[in-house]
C-alpha cells in the first residue's frame, strides 16, 4: 500500500517509527520489539537507516518482516550522504526486491568524519539529489521527505529552508514528515508558511514522547527543538522519577496528538523507536478518538 492512499482518507491515523539493529546479535530482539509494535495495527511503520548506511540490509529485513508477517504497511528510510551512484542504485534494487513501496529519502546525518572530509566529489549533497535519482530510476516508489517546523539546522533562515523544501517536493516528494517538536503552534505556523509557498503535499507531524530526563538534552542537541516552559516544568517535577517521567512524557505526547487531531491534522507519526510499551500506551490513550 502506498502511503498517499492512506493520507487521502479522512480517517484519523497513527503510525510508529522503529530502528534496525546495529549488529547481527541484536537482530532477534529488535525484530521481536518491532513485531510487538506492529501487532497494535498502526496505519504504517517507518524503519530508520543507520548512520553511513551501515544497517541498510537490516532496515529492509525489518521493514519486509513487518509487512509480510503483520500486514502493516512500511516506510523504509534511505540516505545518500557520501554514497556513490552505484551504491544507491544497488539499494534501490534491493528495496524493489524486498517489495518496498514507500521510501523516506534523506541526506543523512553528517558524522564528524564526513563533516571534515572533502565533499567536492560527492554526487549526492542533499536529499533532493536522492529524490531525483529515485524518480529517474523508474522504480514506482511513494517518496517521502523530511521537513523542519523550526528550520533546518544548516539553513540561514526559514525562507531559505522552505525554498529548499519546495525543491524536494517539485523533484517528486509525495509527502513530508516533520522533525520532532514540542509546541504545536510551531507546526501550525510552519504549515501556513509552506502552503503560502505552494507546497501542498500532505505533512505528517512527528511526535517524540520524552520518557526520561536524559532524552531532553539529546533531543535538543539533535534537533535544536524549542522546549516550552510547560514541558520544562514537567521535566523539573518528574525527571528524577523514571516511572513518573515516563507517564508524564506519554501524557504530554498524547496531549499534543489530541490537539493536532482537534485542529484538522489527520495523520500523526510517533517516534516510539523500539519501545512497544510507549506505543501501546499512546494508542490506548487515543483508542476512542481513533475509533
């Protein structure tokens, strides 16, 4: 199932994100966790891609297993940073062979080694280069891309960021998924601006449940996300108690999702990673809303 079919529906939906194992020895435990999340029957599940492409085969294995054993549509991530054209073509062929229909096309994170390397010979400098390659390959993928309600860390301003975002959509991106955010007003403002810029594809909000205090610093470091005072107070009050912080973090994420649904957003994506309990509790909190 192509995700554009799901997004065309008026029915509210909830999807989850998982990540592949880094090693062979961790594969079975990750497979079990992702199957437990799939048994919740989310609208779809996305499977991330390791830094530098080191887990590319695991990404496909997990995505294929979820689809074939649990009947849940999958979205496989693909990155291109520092890749050769031959490598990308092989990964496209592998995805086709695995029956993947939906691809999240990303540049990928710049590791310290890549940041300090000579980039002059890179074929793929940005996600738009990968999107064009996917379209030109002839593979019939539904292609997704990332967007940043609070501006991409490497953009000079939001206007520049939105111009680059439109380039991705014009190149063949059929939908967008946002980076995590903790203040819904940031998303609503962002949606207004991109619609004004002529970007009309579906935008799927990405919600990250913060279930322990250590995640806060890491989330800020990775995404530069704005932390509302309401959220900071929650961490200050409950951060020292793992059980209380987990419950509060799930409640905060649930509240964000309810507000999004109430304001016309139909599809929400949860960065549940490989935690079935978090996914289960958020879905349970929304059971009557989702219907």
